[in-house]
C-alpha cells in the first residue's frame, strides 16, 4: 500500500511516497511559491503515485481543529500570499483520498515517539532549532494541540549577561527562544553564518545556555520523558554535552529523576530517525487517515 | 456511597468524606506531624466512615508510577521525617479499600476540568500561588505525569528590571517562579506579609509581571485552553486584570486565538470550584479507584 506525505515549509516543500513498513520510497523537494502555483504542482506530483491517503506536516500557523470549517488552512502568516489559505482541503479533494494534517514538528514528535528516540515511552518533546525554533509534543501517548498548537520558540528566556545582543531578533518578542537561539539570531549576533563559527567559540556556549534554559522550563512545565533536539543548528553535535552540563547546573538537583541526574546524555538526545523524523511523521499521519477512513 | 479523600500538605492535612454527586459531606483538618504519628491518626479518622475507596492529593515530591514498588511514597523532601516514606500504601492496606494518589495540584486540575472552570474543554492548567507555586495539568483529556510530575514553580523567569530582589528566594534556583512570586517571596522582598500590601502597591505590578511571564511560557509550551490561578496569593483579585493586560502585552499578538486576543478575562480565570478544587479532585480520584476495582 502506498501513502503520500507532504512536508510543507516556508522555503521548500518535500513530497514522499511511503509504504506500510514506514519506508520512504521516493521523494521530491520543490520551492514554496504562491499557493496558486504551489498547491496544483503538489497535486500533480501525487496524482499518478497510487496513494491511498495523504499526511501533511506543515509549518504554522495552521488550523488543526478537525471540527473547524477551516481545518487544514494556513492562518495569519507573514509569508506573502499564504495568509488564510487552504492547504489540506484542495489536496484531499482533488486527489480523492483521506488526509490528516498536523504541524511539521508534531509530525516529527509523533515519528520519534512511535519509531525513534522516544519509542516505548509515554511522552517526548521534539524541538527543531534551525531557521526558526519549533516544538512538537507527545504527552501521555497523545500529540498535544490544545488551544492552537505549542509555539515553544516564543517562550521567554532570561537574557544571559554575556550576550552581546540580549534582546534577540524576534519581531514580536524581546528575548524569546527563537529570537535568541535560532540560526538567523546566531548569524546576526556574530556577523557570520552559524556554520562558520568554530567549535569553542563563545557563540556555542551562549547557544547551549539558552537551549538549556528551554530544557529546564520544559522539564518544569510538563515533565517529558525524553527531549529530542533536531534541526540545522543541532548538526553542531558538540552542543549536546554543553546543553547537558548547563541543564544539570540550572536544575541544581531539584528534579529527582535518575533519567536526568544519572544519564542526561540519554535524556536530551539527537533524533533517532536523523533527518527523516518529519517525513516519517507525515507518513504515520497518512496511515492514520487511511485507517480512520476504513473504519 | 461514601468516598474518602485526603489532601496532604506540608503543614496540614485535610480529610473529607464525599458522595457520588461530588458533594463533600464532612471534613476535618489536622496538622502534619511525623509520619509515624500522622498516618495512623488519618487512618483512625477514616475507619468508621464507611468509605468504599480513598483518593489522595498530596504535596510533592511523590512517586506516581503505578508500576513502581514505591507507588504512593513521598520521595526526597526537606520536610523532616518524610523523605522516602509511604503515604498511600499504609492507608490503603489498613482501611482495606482501593486507593489512588496524585499531586494536590493535579487533583485540583482534574476537578476544575471535570466540574469547574475548564468543564467541557480538552485541556487546562491549574496553578496555585501560595506558600509555594505548583501546577497541575490536563492535556487532551488526561492528567499529565510524565517523567516525574510538572514542577512549574521552578520554571526560570526573566528577572524584572525594577525588582528589588531579582534573584528571588528559592534555595535551589536563582530567579525561578516560586522564588520570585510565592507568598514568602513577596513577604521577604517587601518586609511585610503579602496581605498587608495595599492595592496599587508596586509589589502587585511586579507579582502580575512574573505571573504573566509564566502564563506566556505555558501558552507557548503546551497551548492550554484555560489557565486557572488559585491559592492564597490569588485571593488578591485585583491581580487578575493586571495579569491579563501584561500577558497580552508580552504575547504581542503572536498567538492568534480569539480566546486569548478577544476574551483573556475568560481565559485566565479564578478556580470555578473556589477553594474546593483540591478536595473535589481527591474525591474524583477516589471514585476512579472504586470504579477500577469494580471492573
């Protein structure tokens, strides 16, 4: 059986076909243009693939309420042309297959929970640190949506005293996580792209300090059983030991869980599925859409 | 049918008997002493009440994992004599009734979600601001436990620039929510008990600023459908409009939910059950313990 997946991002969209064994069989990446051009092109690619359902992981903001008349629509966004535009409905209706949508980060969290670093647990937090900072969350075995969906990137942090740009670069919030720690913030603060900064540069200590604050606040807020850090910035693997050490220092022994106190290196980890978390999560959504339609 | 409830706090314990209509019929409060004295006294009070099960809401830290050999034990605590002591097991075994335990704040969150301010929703955050700051959390219709249980009081906040005591008073963490905003922090910062500070005193602006930061971070972390603020400090009802206004200012329009943008006064609210949230939650746990044993 073949399932269609779409990872819809602000700069590119990745389409895949996967099978019931959670294998991704073929994949294509296309730039994100105006919806009038982008969506028909996506539909065309899917049309002859023999897919039985579609799963979409998308950048937000998106209406995820299945009871809403605008379920699967992108809501207000600074991305030109995309505000209040339907994403899921035209694909579902043109392709004539059942479809489900979630945020890209919730899809990745779902995949990491079912098949990756958090397999067998009841909860996990998946955070991507790249062009932005986003997070998906599984709690007590369920993806978290809530009122809208988590927007962990805009959590307010305490500005570090040695930060040369302590207000950060978010147009909405002074000193939120994304404005302080996403890739573009690193570039603006230090005047060069993050990947040009050598291991040992003070930028990485600062980056780890902000990510450790986020880990502490996530632990205090909802007590996840695993924190998974992915995205472009986290390709800097040397960040992990710094984040581990700073998280322990900030917690200062308060949260008495041996998973944290004795083995934080297996508590705050890389994605188990590498860079496939998002596409695999969209595949799981597609399988779920098919199963629900067959009921 | 009669159900027993225990609210176990660090300074007092409140026992009640309730019925299947969620009414609390009789109640007694006793000081918390050493467990060797306190627990037998609680058992004695319950013995002739004809209860069919017991629900316990307790201050943490507590082992909430039903599969653990120390389920229902208090774990490491600064409270003298209580570290690594069983609370639920002796009561369950001596009384010979099924029993369930959760944190006091999770019990309150459960009651507010089933019967109070968050009735009919999928999620809510219940925060008590008093001697300490604690939080219970219902997400997608389930109480959140996770690795241990939420410890929202130790979330790290950005210290306000006009705070005369910006490090706060938590022995573990500089600048965490509890250390900055619990009742004792207010008293230490201003040299008088919170209830002596008049409406309009700068203390309340500062208090509202910290609680608004917490609300913003909760909204960004897990997108609750309702935030309920209870506890002694929140008896200062004039705090609510300040918290509403500061939360909106900090979010700066980023989270596009009409519940927040258009009616924040019904989004961040007082407990619907007044001061009965905790006892009612313990009663719901008792009813659940009975139902599970009857299966």
